């Protein structure tokens, strides 16, 4: 049931940003 594919893209973007932020923190705050 994939009626809102745009919503899925939004969720993926949020997850990607969260992961990128996690890596950013781990890299700069050792």
C-alpha cells in the first residue's frame, strides 16, 4: 500500500540527515 510515495521520500531524507548528523558528531566530538 504505497499511496504516498512522497511521504516515503521525506522519511528517507529525515533518516539520512539523522545518520549524517550522527557521523558529524562522532567525527568532530571524539
